[in-house]
C-alpha cells in the first residue's frame, strides 16, 4: 500500500 | 517599505507558484529583500522563496514588515501588467497594499491579518541531482500523466529515468537518450522516489518558461526539492513529500 507522506515528517 | 520590479515576469511567476499551494500568503520584507515560505493545507508541499533587494529596480525597507495578501486578488492585479511593466508595491498607513502597475495604474488592495508561523525547512540529505530545462521537465510530466498520477524518479550511478505506472499501463523515460536537454545527472547513492503529479504539474506550469533550468534533488523515499532558476530571483525552492510504503 502506498500513501502520501507529509513534509512535516522531515522537519 | 517600497519595492519596484523591473518588468513583471518574475513577480507573476512567484505569485503563480504560490497560488498553487495557498489562498492567503504572508510575505516578509526586510532590508535584504522579500521572502515567502508556506505549505499547502495538507502539508504535502512547501515553497520557499527568497527575492533579494538586488533583484529590484528600487528597494527600500527601513524596518522588517510582514504583510498578508489574498493570492487570487493580488494575482488579478499583477496580471494587468504587460511583460515590460514595472510593478511597485508599498504599504499605506491604513493597512492597504499600494500596487502601481506600469506607469499609471494605481491599485489599493486590502491586506489580511497575517497568520504567519515560522515554518522550518525539511532537514534531509540529497543523494541525487538532475538538472534539466523546465520545458523538458514539463513535457516529461505530461508524458507520465497519461498513464499515472505519480512520477517515479530513479537514479543509478550517473543515469536517471522518470517513470509512471497506472491502471491503464506504464511508461519509462530514459534520460540518457536525450542528453542534449539534460544538464547534469549525479548520484552519491542510487535513489528512487515517487511524487504526486497533482502537486508537481501546477507549480512547474506556474513558473513555466520564466525558469530556464530546474534542478531536482532527492534521496530514496525522501522529499523532492526542485530549484527553479529564475534570472533575478535568489531562490525558488519547491519541496514535495514522497509517496511512501505505509
């Protein structure tokens, strides 16, 4: 399953 | 605070890029220039713009100031400028943005309460880098979009390909085959990342031909950073979070 990650996960 | 552009293309490109992510934008003006940083409401993409004072025909800013605008309203005014028209902006004491378009069009636009928060930038390493013309990249996105909603970028040694896969089929575009339009491919580590065209397409179209070259930097399953090289502007960075296995 693929999902859209959030840019805030990489702050 | 007072800033005057030479020509209107750069400001149009900036406003158009921002409009793909947010409805309201807060700009920060300092003695060094104007900056904007913001994310779309779902926090998938982030735009970071730095427009140095040296890029303006005239620039004055005695004290730091934040000003918020409704992007669609600002965009309508900016679009009244011909390519060669300068655009001058300043802020009145009544909290209005004064926008002079060309020689004789003087608009006043209501500023909005700025809800600016300090957004950080993603802290990530970039293993791979691809430089190509923005028009070539735009065509590649179109080529992928006919079969997929997502673009996969893959680098291996100093080779790269773009691909997409959907219910109806798939496509692979090998960049080695059109080296003329590709400036540079480098990878410290082989990298593969998948990114949503829903976010990529609008921003690439928005900045359009104002950017001659773009640089895509990414690492496996990490955000993609696209730098748009616009002649007069210090930095337009677009960050896009990847699609990941969940």
